[in-house]
């Protein structure tokens, strides 16, 4: 779907996506990593369970919602990558935290 | 909690418009705070320009210009805070912001909203499939992550951004399977007419016309197929596998695709001005709502200004001039500049903006979106969040007296997390069409804060801090 150019700024780091160890660059939008990582999706919808991936990349469409370090419904396009980020794809509706 | 900081002027957004406004306000010695949701200055057009200094050449001279502007902006003495989102704005003015999960408040004598544009939502069958990404989004990935598309990459849409992005990708060794040009057949004649009506605006922008022709030439040299189409659909299970289209001649085709990049121009980001109930007008040429602005770009709310594309699409150059103009408005209103001095400085800016608007009218006519994108039908989803189809919205719109807010309540259109950013314009359009009303009389969905997501926990914590 996407490949990265050589010699990019930002340190090479590792993050976890659904428990899998994934290579990324510090400071790049998390959504960019999702679009390089099969199955290239961020979430399934609360209404029909349809898969969705990053679409607008500027924080307006809310389709790249993922769980980041335990916080649900974060827009992956607005989250800069840091080393050790724990990311989970989000399935269906969220529950309110107790 | 300590008192919130108070500044003479708050600028929201650090793109060309916001930076220009901040520079002029600082030149007059005002205390200025600039908040922006991105990690670095530049807005979308100059996204990550500083970080890309080494490769700016391949992204074009217009992009490289952002580096110098960002440098001047950083040195101007404005209190620049990246990574901050505005989630609520109250007249007077109090800005409620969020950073790293913590809420805060900034008080300001005046506010300049420089929140730019969004890509126009482009509803068509399959537009919610993973692998359908906007052209602007793909370009953001290029700037912010050095990412170029692979596999069979199709582009469907029209507008200068399509040509610019395609040229950038080709220059970086990328490949494009084909460009499905969605501009309706009548656009060229309409654009020629618009150009003939403003020959001086067109001749003044000969450089821009040449730039556009240059991009087209690059596509032709790379043998990128350009196919004029009247309908597009994405197909696939779980993600896009193919793009289906109908050519202008009526032939149906289906091609394998890993990525479909879509674009039908940009529209003003009006969430904040809508939430403040500012007066908005329908702009038929640009097919969008925009806040009504005075000669110094002040909205119908005293002390609230809009700089850049958020007040109507003019592009990056116009955005910078309008940012300076809004700053003059802030200065004149606050008594920091005499009305005569403000008018004198505003004159040349307004002339340049008028020239820019003349050229923009030509582009608007050339790239006017096809009707199906503005008023989709059938099972095409209008509301991505709540998955409401065009037919469901049309059925609800047939009920007597149903406006956008009632249809939202009936169908949940516009009730999801994007808060109508992707569907409000389509919803208004379908209501207007079904009920035979004008866009002005239909108006837009009511928008209320929070403009950006905040949790109940964050609100509770902020309340505790105020005690």
C-alpha cells in the first residue's frame, strides 16, 4: 500500500500493534504506520462492524480511531509515534471507563 | 487554580494564514499566543517543511518556501504552542484547549481563527473501504512520514492538488496506474468563460497556469493513463481490491487497485464559527458554506476574525495576505493602529486578494465537482460514522418541515465522532434538493462544543482544578 523513502528524519523505534512488534519512526503520525502494516485498518465500526482505515489524515474523519496506551478512540493520524507505543485496533463500540 | 493566561490576541492555527497574522501582530508589539494541533508550524500546505529541508527540492519550490516563513514565525516572539487542540471557544474571549489529555483555558482580547480547509467529502460507492484515502491525506503521509504509495495506485478526482501530488510521486520514483478525471465535461467551457470575464486575473497568474501545464506534462511523459469518467466505485472485502468506473463515453470498466486516492477540492473548516453561531453564507461557486466577514475579516462576532481558507478558499498565497489583513483588523479594533493607517496598509493586500479571487473563480469553474459527489443517491453512505445511506437521508428529507437537525435526530446522520465534518454539507444539499429549497434557507447542522474529543474524566479533572 505504501513504502517509505530512504534517509528519513526521526529515530528508528519499535512500537506494538495488537501485540506485534512493528518498526516505525519517532514523530511520524501513527496512522502512517497502520497504512504500512497489514491488514491496513484501524478499527471496525460500532454500527455494522465494517473495517475502516485512515482516510483524511488530518483529524477530520475519525475513521483511524485506535486504542493508544490504554486510551480508546485516539485519532491515529494525530498521534506522533514514540518508542514503545502500545496500540490496539479498535473493534466496535467503546465502553465508558468505570 | 491559577488564573488563565491572558493575551492580546490568540491565533488558532500555524499555517500560512496563522503565521502571517502572528507576524503582523507581533510587529505591532501585541502579546500573541498561537495554538496549533500539529507538532510543527506550516499547516497542511507546509506540513513538516522544516523537517524535510533536505528533500524540499523534490516536493517543489512552493513547499520549500514554508521553511523560511516558519523560521521568521518562530523568531517573531509569539508564544507558539504546538500539539494543542481548541475544543471550545466562548465570546469575550475564552479559548478552551487540550494538550496531552489535560485541559486548559486561554483568555484573549481577540481571536484569529486560521484553521484552514478540509478536503471536500466525496461520497461514492465504497468510499469507506480501507485503502480509499484522500489525495491530501496521501500528501500528508508523504510530507510527515516520507511515504509513497505502492501497488496499483489509482487517483479519482480533479483539482490542482491531484496534479501536484501525482507530479511529486512520479518525481520520487512512484507509479500511478491511472488518473480517473472526474471533472464534468462542461467544466472547460465554463472555465474558459470565467477566464474571459477576468482576463487580467488570468494573465497575472500565467505562472500558475504554466505550473499546472507542467504537472500535466509530467503525467503525460510518465504515460499515466488519464481517463475521463462520470462515475467511480471502490470494491473489495475488508479493503479495496478494485476500482470500477464509467467513462464519459459510457463504457464500464473494472481494474485491480490497492489504493484509491480521491479528491474533489477543499472547503472551509467552519466548525468553530458554526459553533459560535456566526453568520454564514452559501458560496455557490465553491459549493460550500463560509462565515460572512467584513473588510478586515471579522466575523459577525465582535473580536473574532478568520484568516485563510477558513473564510473561503483562496490558497496559500491568499491565506498569508488575509492573515495580515485580519491582524490589521485586530490592531485597528484594539486602537493599536489608526483607522487611516489600517486602511492604507490594507489597500494593496485587498487588491492582491481580489486578483487571487479572480484566478480562483477560473479554478472553481474548471474543477467544479460532479453532481453525484455533491448529492449522492442509492446506498452510497452519506454519514461515514453512523453509516447512513443517501436514500435514508432522502427519505427523511421528504418528511414535511425536516431540516438538517431533525434529520440528524431521525437518522443519526452527523451524530458520530466526526460531528458532521464528513456529512453536513451533503446532508444540507440533499435536504435542499428533495425539498426544492435554497442552500441558504436549509443552512448547516447545529454544531456544539466539544469541537474536539474530550473525555468526561478530563472535564472532571479540569473542574477540580478550578475549585
